[in-house]
């Protein structure tokens, strides 16, 4: 099925087989005007003109998630008539243009009629030259990502434009070989999709368990009303400051330049996790880190995480340690992720959970033995998620390796 190609030639994008070509994206795009096109500017789609139901507006969240069922932005049929040049059709390649640039997806047959917004670029190709599914794989490869990184620009956000995308070069095998390559990579894609489904189902199960166990507990029959809703009669509600030690005064932020000269084995942590490794630490033990700013604070969102061992923390995360007589770090983390913390947030531009507000967060407190049982249940769920996410990461590594070989022709697929 495979064989190693020995006769490679150097090109502007990579070493490829001499039977292949290198073309620019504009060379394989349809000749009609608008085959390579960015969605309408925000001023052309005003919020006041959106309607509850109509023609759908697709954005980068659809492409990044490769899910065209999500989203609830619509325009009226009249507005669509003025913007129908931005409609997307099955087989169109969509690329994210702003912020998280370079993600790509193929618009599917079963998607609802709709237009793209200004964060997306559409490519419609000459199918006698390139299979849309092959171009999709190429756009996701390191060959294209290197070019995108070199040409992305924008003072506020990294971004692309239609002219620079037109100039991107791609290696182009014959159509029959394109189909074989897509088939091989599609097998790995299918395996990744299966793992994604398991992860999604497990995450959904976890949310259901959180809703049940963190409001009804285990084996209770009597409940009471509290500031955080109905909870078992035996539970208490207390302020966060009463159940933790707060170690914010020990935080020391380091600039990226400072960290460059201090590389080492110890995690350097921020609001949402580890962002670097340096040669020293200021904490040693187990703590809960809660985002002070730049975090996700909604119900079921990851507002906090547990760190163990030796590590350093900047000034974007609160440092908490549970009072063992009242709760545990694991149960505290679960509770902070479950609760909607938005009522405690200040600031409109960048969300901030300052220490004063944080201290007043209402925490449900089951008896400690019940907390331990609840935490053990979630520990098993998290172990399953970790295994599945590791398998997904392994499959993605396998795919990247195959892409580097197959899309440059270093390894060829035999064509019948």
C-alpha cells in the first residue's frame, strides 16, 4: 500500500516527488469572483438586524469545533438577499482568519443554509484539479501552518487576508493519489472522532453527576433553602474565606523576558494552568489555584485547578489551601467549577474576580466523609477522561506524522 519515494525535488514549500506540482491556492480556486472571499464586515451584520430564526450566520466557533450545528445567530431573508454573496455551500473550505487563525473545516452537506461572518474565509476549488477533502488536509498540515505563521499580521490580533491566502503554496499530487491519501488520513480522523465522542459523553456524564451530587448529595431525603438553592438539610453553606487559607501575598509575577533567563523544571502557573517552567519555586505542597482574571467563571466551567509539588504562581491566580476540618482541595475545586461565579465578577472589559469578592463566595459544605465519597466518584470519572484525552493526543501525533510523510510524498500511497 505504501512505498518510500526516493526521487524528491526541492520546491518552494517542501521536497516533493517530481511527478507532483506546487500550485498557489489561487490557481486551484474557481475562476468566478468570490471563490476566495472573507465574510462581511461587522458593520454589514448589525446586532439589531439579527432575528430569532432565519438564515444562519456561521463563525469561527463552527470551524474550530468542526460543528455546524452550534450557534444561534440568524438574519432575515431580506438581509440575506443583500449578503448572499457570502453564502457557503457544501464542499467549501472555511478557514479562521482572526484570533485563532488557520483552523479549517469542510462545510457539510447536511448543514443549514447560511452565510459566514468576517472571521472566516471561504475557498471554492476547481474539483477537476483538487479534492476539497485533500485541500482540507493540506490546510491543516505543517506545510501550510508555517506559511500562515510567516504571513499572519495585525496590530491587535494576528490575522490573514484573502490576498495572502491566495499566495499560499501547496504540493499537488494527481487526483487519484489525492483520494488515496485522504482515505488513509480519514481512517485516523475516524478514530479521533470516536474518541471525541467518548470524551463528549464522559464530560456530559460528569456535568450530570455534578448537578446531582453537588446539590442533592448521597442518600438524602430532606432539603432546605439556602442562598445557593436547595441543598440537603445536613449540609451547611459558608463563605469561601472561612474554609480556606489564602496565600495571594506570596505570588510573584515574572515577565516573559525574565522567564527566558530562568528556564528550569518547576511549573510557572497562571490563571488557567501551567504557562512555563523555570528554575525556582515559591510553593511546595497541594493548593487550589482560582483564576483572578482571564478565567472562565460560568457554571460547569474550569474556574480552578489543583497544583501539587513545587511550583511558582503569577498574580493572575488566587492561591487557596483548604481547611482540612471543613473541606478538601479536591472537593473545593469541584465546587468552584460547578458554581456560577459570574455574580462575583467585576469589570466589563476583562473579567476579574478580586480577592474581596472571592472571599464572599458561598460554598456548599456536606459532612467531610460525604465530601470524600463525592470527590472519589469524580476522581474515577476524571481518570477515564485523562485516559481518553491521552489516546486522542496519541492519535493526533500519529496523524501529524502521517501528514508530514504523505502530504509531501516522502511516503507514497500506491494507486490501483
